[in-house]
């Protein structure tokens, strides 16, 4: 039995805001006597909005009313009533996620359709989403290789490294098309503070394409250093926001998404001043640099890579061997952090280090936030394996426990009850833990978890859909 859903995706980025409407075909693949197994079998993009500059009231405040007006107008142009939308995602990314009223904007927009996946994406998570949307995970898996994607927008270049289909590292640089802004008469209206010491250009100064070129050259050089094509110097360190990705020996396949990527791959770039910034110049500079002379792929999406579809619901049940204490159901919109079997097979210290590092991908302004830690687990693990894993997970998840947040663990193998009990034995009161199994998830998904039904939990997996 098939069912069609209308889905909306809204991406509010540093430079641009855009919306995509999709028609999803959902099919129950289970037999009539089995638990429903819903899957998306087809997806058709039925409307792509114009690319709007993200409206701001000031450097620190998003214009929420203007965002709502954009959404209302795009619904009107699409000829679709908001009440017909059943699912979707609102994602605030880049520098916009750091604006003072980002949470209020999310709250206001989340009511625009069904059950939205609502999230602010910091540079790590944004890089993961963009790389998936560009198809890097799929390419790296199919070609058994490493792919490093740079998602270059107005303010930052979010890097994400996929190796054989798995996200292994992220990073972020202050490299973007709108680090310098111009008015119609080519006078500079804004120079990002991150360029201090790298240029003498200043606000109010008239500027030519030739005078902007040295800045584009420096930003491109920083990307080359981050990609491992040059030795890393003080330049890339100065432009790093949090860290640079660890690049494997031998050049990985490179990919570029984001608004600047449109300027990299186009055969007929617009005039250098088309967007009132240096994005065109930066894109053209990257296109003729060593970054595109070695192995590289053209992404399936560029400016729309971060979110081209929206959250879809696939209701399922967890396994029947679960453990929980001190958890208030239901739980909604929980981001998933997926680990590999290898990452959970080391010593307790190695597991803890991996978990603590990757948890920071989801932190909100440096503060811990809830996340579901997902990994394959082992079938019929012995006592020592359970004890070792419990110790490592608790140590790595300590920042969440210290913040009073529940520890949420999901494994594929049938081992949640034993693992959960081992973790509970090591936890001080009050204990807030949920450990469930029978679930296979990837980073970038979101979960809703309902109250227990018998010995299982109803789970809604919300998948950010990407154009593949």
C-alpha cells in the first residue's frame, strides 16, 4: 500500500534562504501480518523557490517577519496551501544559527507545516548535511574512496570528509563569498573581522575586481592547505573557526557545494559584481586553482545541498530488550550521532574520546544538547564486552549527564537491555538513561520516541532527504 506525502524544506543560511517542496511516496514493505515497515520509495521535487538573501534586522538579529513573508509568498507561487503539508524541515545554518533570535525564528516557522524537523546546525553538522546532500557519502561508498567536501557559503566553508560511506571528520574555515560586501557603486559596505591582517581594504573604499583578487587568492590558498594540497601554514590556522579536517595520506577526491560552488562549476559566470560581494571572484579563483586539477567530482547539488527535501516519517518499533530509567516520554526531534563498529570496539578510553569529540558537533553555543548515540553493537556480546562498552560510553557522555540531560543510546544488535543495565549500575542518582535496540540510523537523522508499548518503544525516524 502506497501513500503520498507533501514535504517542505526550508534552509535559512548566512547568505540565502530557500524552500523546496517535494512529493514523497511512502510504502509499507511489510506483510499484512507484520509490524509496519515504512520506506520512501520515490521522491519528486515539485517546486523550488527563488534564492532569497536572508533578511536581517541587524548583524545579530534575523528578520523573522520577513522570513515568514518569504515562506508565505513561496507557498502562494507554488499553488499549495500550507495545510496540505504533512512533514518537513526548517534548518538554520552558518552564521545565521548564531543570531540572537535564531530559536525564536525556528519556533515561529515550525508551525508552518505538520511535524517539522527543527534544528540549528553548527558548522560540523552543517558540513555533514551538505556533504550528504551533495552525494559525497554515496560516491565514497560506491568507489571505495575518501571524499572531502567544502560547502562554501557567504561566511564559512564547512568541510566534511567521508571515507567509504562514513563521515570520519569535519572542519570549518572562515572562507566565504560575503566576507566583503559592496554597494551598487562598488564601494565596500562590509569587511569581515576575520580578514584583519589579511587585507587593507576598508568600508567606504571604492574597489575594483583586480583589488579584490588578492583576497580571493588568499582564501583559495587556505582551502588548498585544508585539503592537503599545500603544507598548512599560519594562513589556514588564522582562518580556522574550530579545527581543520584530518586529511588522509594521498589527495582525497574533492567536492564543492554551497552558493560559491555555483560559480565554480558554471561555464558562464555572471559579472564579478553580480551579487554585491566577492563570491563570483572566489568561485572563479577556485575553479582555476589546484583544487580542481586533481581528483574531484561535481556534486549532485550545490547551493541546495544542505536541504533539498524535508523530514519524512518512518514509524517503527524498537527491539523488545530495552532499558530505561528517569526518562520523560515522549521525546521529540532528537538528532542522531552514528558511530561505526570500529569506533566502539576500542578500549574504554578510546571509545570515550571518540564519543566526546563527536558530541561537540551537536552542541548549541558551546553547551551540551540532547543527542541519540547510535552504533551497530554486537550479537551475543560477552560480559567483558558489555562492561568495557558501558564504561567507555558513560565516560564520553559525561558532559550530558553533568548537564542533567538524559543519556540516549540506540544499537542495532539485540543487546540494549544488558548494556543499559551495565550503564545504570555505574551511574549516580538521579539516573536518566534510555538504551534501545533494533534500530539502524545514520548521522543527520532525527528521532521521536513515544511512551513504551509493552516491552518496545514506538519510534519515528525523521530522515533529512537529499537529492540523489
